[in-house]
C-alpha cells in the first residue's frame, strides 16, 4: 500500500508540472526581423500540431498585429486595467495560433503592485497547461526588467543578421545574459543571409568570440535567406510562410521549426517559469 501511495503522489506531482516550454525571442538591435521570425516560427510550430501562444512584448513598438494585417482592441495591459483574464485578450491567428497584442504600457508592467503582478502570474500559470510553447517576442535591447523576465525562461533565441552592427549587438545581448547569470539555453538564428557560406561565417566568428570570452556554447538553430518574397509578404500583411510557402525563407523556417521540435522531443522544462517569475518579481 505504501508503494502505491508513493506512486500516486509521484504521478500527481508530475501531473501538476506545467508542460509549456517558454521561449524568449530577442535581438541586440531593432530591424533584424525578430518579430517576423517570431510570428512565422510560431505558425510553423502550429503546422506541426503544436499549441502555441505568442506574446508581443515589444514595449510600445509591438507589430505582430501589423504583420498579420489585423486590428485588436485588447492587449496584456487590459488584464490590469479591465480586470480581464488572459483568455479574454487572446486573439486567434492562422493555423490556430493564439497571440496577445503588445501594449503601450508594457514598460510599466513590472512596477505594478504585488497584487496585480500576482494576478498576471496566475493567468500565465493557467496558460501553461494549455500550450506546448509560449513565445515572448521581446523588444530590442535589454533592461533590468527584461533580464529578470528572460531569467525565468527555458530558452532564448537570439536573432541577428550578417551586418557588423547586428553581430556586435547580438554579442552584447548574449554578454548581458551571461553576466547576469541567465541560465536559459541559448540558440541563434542568422537572418537575411545571401549565401550558406555567409551564414556559416557569421556563426563561426560570433560563436568563437562567445566561446572564447564567455565560455558559453550558443546553438545554431538555423539561417534564413534574404529574399524579396519576405518583403512582399510584409507589404501584403501576411506571414511569409503562408504567403509564399515554396520560397526559400519559408523552407528555412520549416527546417528550423522541425529541427526545434525534434531536438525538444525528449526535453522537459528544467524549472517552473511561473515559480521563477514570482521569486524574481515578488517580494519574499
């Protein structure tokens, strides 16, 4: 009987563990295609029958709505201002993607009262049971609050391009994460490459510098070709993976999401995102 009780407690404990993996998409600077990647990556995961929630967390500059050609009246700010639930503010996108629009007041979220922050964390905790992946499309650059939020995540994907300024800013972003002891798994996506050779060169140089000066390995998740089809899709306000599925960038996204799902298959979240959020943002 004692063995049965122990087994039951173990099963109940496992059942309470949230299944969602929380991913932060970041860049050292703006204009590298971070939000476009976040959206198309999320949709590609949905195409693989994954349940995905995409949160536009680009402070005051959110553009997921623009990329989708939609107008939404509610954002994450309305959880506090209108006492809504997280499901009240969710929007339904292509292929069953759920997304939450960014708000102009996001910069002040983490300076709210403990009561309101607890309400947000409880709402996110409920969402953890529903989704396979919760993706935060973060704003460019770093702040103390951004570092805290990223510290709670399971994985961080850094977006860069072959431009020297983008490479240096990606390096600076990773340096901030390492110096602040952010333990999330780090991956890199190189956007707008003109050739495979160019992308490999960027990864070699950046990866070598990170390994040499920080002793950290950054996984290369994939590369995305520079192609006119992406610009045409943006102008049409439709995700390029749906606008031109046969284009090279769409094939690149498909490769990246497939690789991600395959590598993630046997991995369980190493910690509770919500528990870590509470420990970082609420007074104990």
